C-alpha cells in the first residue's frame, strides 16, 4: 500500500492542506501586523484593542474544539469545505466594515471558522501518509505555515503603507479559494470512513486514490470495522492516555502563553528603541511619545528575517525527530529556546535582541511542530481530530491573556518576562521527559480493541497505514 499512495493523489491532499496552513498563519500574523494601522484609523483606546484581540482569541478557542469534534463525527472533508467558505465570507465582510464593532465581530467570526478547519486538514493528510513519511508531511505543513508568516511580513513591508491594510488583507484572502476548490474534488480520509462504519464511501475513497496514482485496486482486502465512540473527549483520559494528556496540556499551556505574549508585543518592541545600548529594557518613553503610525519597513524586515529563520529551524527540528524520536527532539528544541530567552536578558543592541528573540520563537515553533505530530500519532482515529482541536483550543484560550500581559507588562518589564519564559520552557522539557509514549515510525493508533485486531492482517485496517506490501 505504501507504494500505491505515493503519487498525484497524495500531492493533491498535501497541496490543499499546505494552503490551509499557509493561510492560517498568514491570517494571524496579518492581524498582528495591521493592528497599529487599525488602531490609528479608529483612534482606538487600549481597552478597544483588548476587545479586538480577545474576541478573536475566544472564538479561535471555540472554533478549534468545535471543528475537531465535528470532523470526528461528520467527516474531515465536509468540515474543511464548509469552514473555508464561511471563513472567506466573514473575512471579506470584516474588510468592508467602517464601524469598529462590526469589524471586530466579523473578524472574530472569520477566526472561528479558520480554526475549525486546521484540525481536519492536518488529520486528512497524516491519515493517508505512510508512517515513515509522516514527519515529512508535518514538515511540509509547518514550513507552509512559516511561509505564510514570511509572506505576510514581506507583503506588508512593501505594500502596507501604500495599499493600506484593507486592500492588503483582501489580496491575502484570495489564496483561500485554492484549498476550497481542491477539497471539493477530493474524497474524505479512507481511514476515517472505514472506522466510521461507512465501508462503501471508504472503498470509493480508496479507489479514487488508487486510480489517481495509476495503481491496482486492492479495496477488497479491507474490511469495515465501526467505532461507535467518535469524538468523545473522555477517551483522552483513559488509563492508557491520561498521564500523556496531562503532560501535553501543561506543555501546550506554557508554550501558548509565552509565544502569544511575545508575538503580540514584538511589533511594538521593534518599532521602538528597545535594548539600544544597555541591558535596561524598561524604558517605554519611546512607545508612549511616538506618533500614531503603522509598522515601519525596518520593523517588518526584522520580522521577515525571523520567519525565515523559523523555516530553517522547523525543517531541522522535524528531521531530528525522525532520528532521535519525537520526545527527545522536542525536549532539545525547548531547552535551546530557554537558553535563547535567558540570553535575551543580556542583549546589547537591537540586532542581538532581534536575533535572540527570533531564535527562541523559531525553536519554540519547531518543538511545537513535533508535539503536534506526536499528538496525531498517539491518539486513535475516533478522536484524532477532536484531540487536535482540543489542544489547539486550549492554546488559543491561554493566548487570550496575551494582550493584557503584553500591553501592561512586557513593554515595561522585558527582562523579567524573558527570564520567566526561559524557566517555563525548562519545565516544559521536564514534563515531556515524563511521557512514556514514543510514536516514531509506529502505526497510527486505534482504540484498544482495534489495536488487538490490527495485528490480524485479515481485518485490513493495518493496511491503511500503507506500509504493508
């Protein structure tokens, strides 16, 4: 089977999912990059900025969990298509608004549907990918996200001050039509369809993959086994997964809190004169006295370099996970990120500040990409999308605290923030060491009764790992 799914079919799924992840990260970063311009247009007060940011974070939180749960109950493909259509509609409505509160409402709704999509897109790709190539699939998706961040910074650098934030946002929404079009003509995940009891559609999806790849139809070898408990959050806390789930919850909480604060504050930190000649990072006079304006080209260029560094580190991190294993490589990334954050406290100029903060951010994203792959591999298909959405949702919930902390704390106490962040990522590394599971090159997990059957080749779902000849 492994040879039969390497071809045009898998590339089409991968292309569509890549554009989803590209769009997601681009959309989030664009919101951060255009925030100063939006603030100036409506002369927003601090509390209004908080409303704008927190409303989006809350609906992102709800969207990830709802989207993941719906994907396990009703299918990955349907979730992606409906979510993309609604996301594009609300994003366009937000751009057209000249009332701040309507803009905030439509913008938050677009984030809700955007984050309904991502768990499904990730699942559908990894569920048709051979086990030894799953790290490559995750690497491609993670790099697509980093390219989204890089593209938003580059386009903002050249066009934000000439086109304005509305026109720029409109042009950056257009790529969303690509995955919408592609997914309309693709089948759902065969693994999901078989385990949901829909053998006819599962066989049809497999035939479509074999046909696109020009391979022999082997669907007669696959039997239908239905999992009655789909999308049940209680399965995450069964004895088999309980300790792992709690450890991952702790890591996700810390990671999202720190990285969200850093991403929210970075444009403002770079816009001002931070870490100019001394280690004193508590001077906020430049921020308070500066005229209202969008981000400068110099600031956007600095952010772009950071995103490009993130692409390199993401590739290296996921490659390392295939050599060392998922947990050891994630631990390495988080310890290196902690070292970079500690080093930031003693920066001696703008360039060193940018280098150390972007390195820390890139290492955190590299470690998180490994954790996301690990989550996909250790939880069964019946709850895979829901689990992914649950952890994404927790991260977005934690990030709702970022606007408060970044505005009222980080801009005045950067040194203590980076010290605390470094300590927290050491704690993350220790929590990961407590996890006993290792998923490198292992078959995708199913519930206990299905794992028992999986060793019996005549039941056929093992074949959906596409690693048997």
